[in-house]
C-alpha cells in the first residue's frame, strides 16, 4: 500500500525495512529485559538474539530467493535489497534454530530452557513484520470486496497480512501466559512450533502470492506440515521423558 515511507534527497526509507528494524529493536530489548529479570546472563542472551536475528534473516531471504530464482537471476542486485521485501519466514526458522543450537552448544547454555525464553519474542517480531508486508504490498490475499486497495496490484485484496499480524500477536500473548504458568521445559517453544505451523498452514489458503502444488497446497504448506510433525515429535519426546522421570 505504501512501500516507501518517505524520501529525503538520496535517502529512501522503505516500509518493509523500517518494520523489520522496529521488530528487531523492540523484541531484542524486551527479550534482554526478561532475561535479566529471570537471572540469565543478559549479554549472552543479547548475543544469542543477534545471532538468531541475522541467521533468521539470511535463511528467510535465501529461501525466498530460491523460490523466486528466475526473477533474481535476471535481477541479481535485488538479492541484497532487503528493504524491497522478500523473506520466507519458514527458511528463517530453520536457519535460526541451527545457529541457535550451535551458539548454545559453544556457550554451554541450556537449549530448551533458552528457547522457551526466546520463542514469544520471535512471534512478536513476526507480528510486527507482517505490518511491513501490508505496507509493502507483498504476501497478499485474494481479490475481495472486503479489503484494501493495493496500487501495486491495482485491485482490492483481502488483507491477509493484517490477519496474520493479529493472530501472531494473540500467539505472543498465549506464549507469554504459558511462560508464567507451570510447564515442562521446552513446551513454550514446542507450542510456538505447533501453533505457528497451523496458523501459517490455514492462512495460506487465503493468500494469493504462491503457486499451488500437489493437492492444491503451496510449498509453504508442505513446510508447515514438516514443521508441525517436528513439533509434535518434540512434544512427545518431552512428555515421555517427564513421564519416565516421575
């Protein structure tokens, strides 16, 4: 809708890049504040947060480029113009998990406990980022009488970005509540994996920016099925381990 916030001389502030920046600053500050409250080493958590953010952005960008390889082969400079939009968050989740595991192994940090701490703020960052998608005009929904006019598409589209942002905000609240209630170690993170994969799977049905594959599902829905399976497996492992220890 408004991909460019303003221009001042040679400086252009893009809505997508600005919202990613706001998401990073907001969530990293809230994460460090919560880590300090719970007695974590705030410097370690800050470094881990930076690692997750940058590896997540790289992974999300890499997957998006691979899924739109034809365009980027013709316009290679666009690969580096992140402010123009183009992040496939499921690639970011995979890359950030790998980098987080390596970081925590090297620093001897408790893996699942730390993921429980971080998970809600990842969701909040995604919620803020979806506002950037709305302003940029990407990740759009189908033509609809109920929606916003997107000049870049020259038609009224259902604002699935706004719906996703709202649902992710609700998930953030749910995970924060879960953090404060008694739970098995790792289950806040597992809840994020399970609920996010379900949320994304069903919102894909009202998105119009991805081609349909077998069974009329998008490539992202197949990623969601894999992610959901991983979450359910991890949930089983945690609950089984706790049952044995009782």
